[in-house]
C-alpha cells in the first residue's frame, strides 16, 4: 500500500519549517516594533492586507489560496473579497500565493486544500473579512489625507467619496498610504441582503486564455534546459521494481538517463517526452508483483459479499430504535443487494509535475488541489527544509479529487534529485494514469426494509461492506477504527445527513480494504450511498404499492430542506402530470457537502437496453449561491461525470492490476448523449453548502429509477455496460 | 528533420517522421495549446486542422502532415481578432477546467466551416470530444449563437 502524508503531518512540517524564516508582515500577524512595514507584491504594488494588492492604476489583485480546476471557485472567491472591498469588478485580477510564501508568513492565507466542495464554504468568512479590512484601510487613508473622519467617507467601485464635501479619490491613489496603516482589529461583514456581487452570475475570470491556447497547465510548463520524463510504476499495487535492462535502450534517440523512482517505479529522462515514452516502452522491466497479483475483481467481490453477513464485524454509523428486532417481527420485508465499482478520475490532463532540484533549493510547478500537501511532499522527497522549497501552482486540467494526492509530485522530485540543476517535467501517459489512480472505493450494500400491516415502513437495515478511503489516506481521522465518511448521505446528522425518518434504523459498515488504493473521487461516498438508498427507496415504494415521490414525502416530515429540493424537482419535471408517451421518470434526493440536492430524469428505453435521456431536472439548496452561472455548470457537470460513471465507468482488477487502460476501455459521455440539465436553485440562506459534488449523488439513481419505471427491471450494479445497457 | 507548415509558418524541425504530429507541435514547435489526453485518437483534446479538416493530431504522423497546412488553436485567431468560435466561447463562458477546449474549439470551427448553421443532430454527429467537466450544454448553446448570428 502506498504511504501518503496526512494533512496533520504537513502542518507539523510547517511549524518546523517556519521557525527559521522571518515573520511576514501582513494583516493578522503580530508586528513586534514600530508600525507595520509595507509588504509588496512581485510588481512592487502594496498589499492592503494579505488578500488584496492595489496597483496605482486601480487594478485590484485578489489572492486566491484554493485551486481552480474548472469548478469556478477562483471567480467565486474573488467575488467574495470584492463584495466587501467595494472595488471595481472590471479591474479585478487574481494570483495564487505559493505554499512556501504562506508558510513563511505563518499560514496567513489559511488552508490551500481544494476538495470536499469546501473551497468557498470553508473560507468565505475570512476572505470576506480580508476584503472588508482592506476597504476600511483604504477609506481611512483617504480620510487621513483629507483630514476628515473616516465615518464621513464611503467607498464604491474603487472610488472613495467624502460625502459632505463631495471630494473623491480612488483606491490606486491611496493604496500606498493605506498599506502603512494598522489594520482594524475587527470588521463587520455586510448583511446578505446588501450583497451586490455575491449572487450574481458574473463571467469567470479565467476564460479568455482557455480559448486561445495560452493557458498554462502543468503539462505545458517550460523551463530553460528542461528535460522530460516518462514513468512506469509497478502495475500491481504494492509490488516492487526488481530490475530493468538499461543497455537495451542506450542508443535510443534523446535518452539522457534511466532512473529508479523509489522502490516501485522506473523513469526514462529524455530531451522530449515522446522520446522518453518511446524508450520507456522499449525498456525491459522485471517486477516483483508480490501476493497482490492473485487479487481479481471476483475475489474482491466475494470478500465484500461475506461482509454483508450479520455475523461479520461492522461499525455502526447511524442507529435509532431496534431495526433487527423490528424486521424480525414485521408483517413483510424487502431485501436487495447493490454494488458499486472502482472508478478512475480520468482527468483530461494526466498527472504531471515539473521539478528543479539543486543542492540548496527544490521548486515544483504543478497543478494540485492541495498546494500545502504538494509542498509537504516536496520537503519529504527533497529532504530540504521549508525555506528552501516551494510549489508554483498552475491551472489544473481537471481534478475531481485526484490532484489532492501528491504521488506524482513526489515522483518528479525523486527524479529531479538524481539530476541536480536540470528541470525535469514528469508526465504520465494516459495508460499510467489509468493504472495508478486513487480509485473511487469499491462497496456492496445489503438493504432490508420492513413494513407493518398497513404498508408503513417501520425498519431499515442498511449494511455496507467495502473499502474505506480514510483508512488508506487519513488513518488519523478514523474514530476507533470507524470511517465516519463512509456514512456520507446516510448519517444521522451533519453535512451529509439522511433525509428520511424511519422508526427503526441501522446503518453499518463492514470495512474491508482491498489492495487497490482508494481516493476522493468527486462526490466520494455520496455516490454509492445515494444510489443504494435512493434506488432502494424506489423498491420500497413499489413494494408498498405507492408512488415513489409520495412514499418519500411521508418519511421526510422532519427534513424540510431535503423535502424542499425534492418538491422543487418534482414540480419542475411535472411529476403530478403524466410523462409523454413512451417516456418514464425517476427521482432521487440526497444531502452532501452541506447542501441539499435532488434530481429527476425522463428517459425512454428501446429494446429494454438502449436508453435515451430526454430531460434532467436538478435542484440545489447550498444556502447561499455565490455565482448562479457557475452553480448551474457544476450541477450539469455533475450529471455528465455521474452518468459517465454509471454507463461507461467501472475499473476492474485482474492479476492485481487495473484492466482499463485508456478512454477506449473507460469511456466518457459525449455531447450527443447528454441532454440539457434544467437547474432549479432554491437557496434558503443562513448556511454555506458546497456545490461541486453533491449533485453527482442523484445523477445515477434518478436514471436507474426511471429505467425501472420504463422496464420493470431493477439494475443493482454499475456500470450499465456490464449488462449491455447503453445509450440509444 | 521535417518541414511542417503550422499557422502559416514553415518550420524545419528536428523530429523523426513517425513521431505523432501532436508531439511535434507541442515539443518541437513549442505550441502547447494543443493538448495530450489519450494518445489513441479517442478524446479529441489534440484536435487541429489539417488542410481545413479537423484531425486528432496524436493519430497523424509527422510524415503524413508534411506539405499540408496545419492550424492549431494558436493560429485560429486572425492577428488580434479572435475567431467567432473563440468569441462565442467567451460570451457563453464555456470552459471549466479548459483542458479539452482547444480541441473542442477546433472541432467546432471545422464543423461551422462545413455547415454554418448546424442542427442539434449535426452537432451530435460532428462533435465527439470528451469533456470530463461536462461543458456540453454551453458548447451547444455557443454553437447555436454563432449559427444564428
């Protein structure tokens, strides 16, 4: 099993690393002597607090700690800062501080991690305060210059006005003076009803370069004298590199060096990546595959199925009443077993990182969802202290959770360390990317529901068996061995709480961890839990002879927010009126990442196996909507990702290796298969929920439930291609 | 050595004839707007125009491309004037991560050359690029905006 650095370890590394570095001078830090000195951005413009730089021409540079990978947070976070700053939005630009700079300044920009749909919701408070603090300082600087009370001045659109005299100035003109002021200890944030920019579907800030080819992704990084590396890691997870015959490729064009990467991988370094990859393919390699080479999808499925049996140990994640007793004494019970496979993130841009190692410095350029974790990986792999390392973040060609891991960063540094002074760009082939994912975990679920004589649901036993992500990636987050995240979507309370009240409920997890490394895959455990729960709810409704929507509603009286989004999709899709001839509907709801979502699909089925999706309606209540245009795109994109996994996905294991190698065996939806997603936003306010992930949970069950309505057949395993069900 | 005509310039590049055009464009010509996604002509991220036809450059060798007119995403605009597809992409805020969009834009530009007013069925048939972010809705809307202009 691969070893991963936990976030906790990262932070320890920071504390050690920062001791040797001079304290930064920015808002929020203690300044020992005299007034604060002005901190300047690379172009010499002054910082007005760590989050804002104002240039003389009134351009406002907003610092973004989280990573942009398509989800739109870069723009959303800038909106949050700009709302409080009262700056001219047309003159806003952004920049990423580096993790090294952040460490040197006592983590002034907070958490860099961009996963769990947390980018906006977990930093909205302090980034808005960053904007408000800068506004107060800029106004104070103008007031000081005019020798008037700051309370008589207002700011809007980067212009400061002294109301009584009508005098005006701009942010750019007072920035130097503002930067010298002591930041206010506390600032008041706007009442949401006064927001002007938050809630507006403004255009993304990163679009133009993405239409001209100018945007630089990790794979596009160029450094003077740079060489390129292609890598092959032991295809059996946990196996080792035994030997390779370097002599066989010695004469191949462009080849500079063949290097061992840790105990498990070998890389060829060449002038171009094409030369490196061509030589790597010609390199004879012997692996020590180890015992894991005996593992197959069938052996994993058998082991997981055993975990569904009550005799096996399991962790209880949610419980009320006595489900087992109620089921035993029930008038009628319904039982079903579902399963969900491994999935690869398959980001469009394969994993890559560029590293430059010298005796006293190690720098990395890469797309990462967690700059600080990447930084920690650079420290560990280079052996250099924090003040001699840094990570320069570039645009990610997709993340979906994969780029929260740092395996590829570590590899790049290990290679570069063997060629000091030469920048090395490591790029994985698509085949390597498919073989060495951090896969959506594999699970099975046995559900048993029980009815009383009046067809009321009196008990539900929900027994998961399968893999825990935290066990592998963050063991310190386990609670007495239990993985609390395994219950995402079916938990008692919290940000992924179940939306049904059942008098006797038992939700448990028999943890079984195969050797395939799991990871956080968009939606994470919500994916399979929502399929299991929402498809089984349909089965229960059918057993009770009730409409799937009405059946759910009766269980949702204590869950008004879950119910509200469900009602919103039901209304929009016209649940109370018949679907068009030959068209069938399915519905689903779930809570995840602090948001409430629901989905409904209209499909038709030809020959029992060819599905055409005609309509998708999706509703979401994330509390506050920062940018509705981006929410709409995340909701639609969640359906593309979720339905691609349902129809085409699934990674299988043979001889301990993943069998799928590229998009020909791990396909993805195309435009012809995807209908328009009709998004209904029902933000109820008062909380901040995530947006990038929750909706994926309802994509598959909405379609699967519609498929049952159309055919009378229940599909209880993914992907559909295994059952010869395809798009029409 | 090979002579390739890319974006109106003929370049003499130190590259073997069997090298995929994609890598000659990215590594030898240094134009990184054209992306590597799969290497087996499945995903479309590497789509360029060869004599005006949208082709997946990972599946075309340098020798096959010699003597032909190759246009990459960097050569789509006319000087400082963006191509109408690029304008529409900006107006509709199409890209999410954007990695597939160079290829998507090149595929759409070729479609519109051939069929200035494509129907939904035409779009479904011609645009087969993978986008893992799922920008298809905006892609379709942007094409229709151009077609109706």
